[in-house]
């Protein structure tokens, strides 16, 4: 897998997490999403 493809996968994962949290009515802040991104 190319580095660019891996980045797209990360972006898709982050978008999914963001949507899932918002669907449950939870607040999503940029700092928390940044920490999750670094862990992935």
C-alpha cells in the first residue's frame, strides 16, 4: 500500500469516528480527534 493510500484510510477512519460520535450526540473536539489520529 502506498503512503498516500494509507493517509486516505486514516482520513476515512477519522471521518467514521467523527460521524459515529456525532450520531450519538457527543461533542467532538479537534484535540481529542488529533489524539485518536496519532494513535491510529
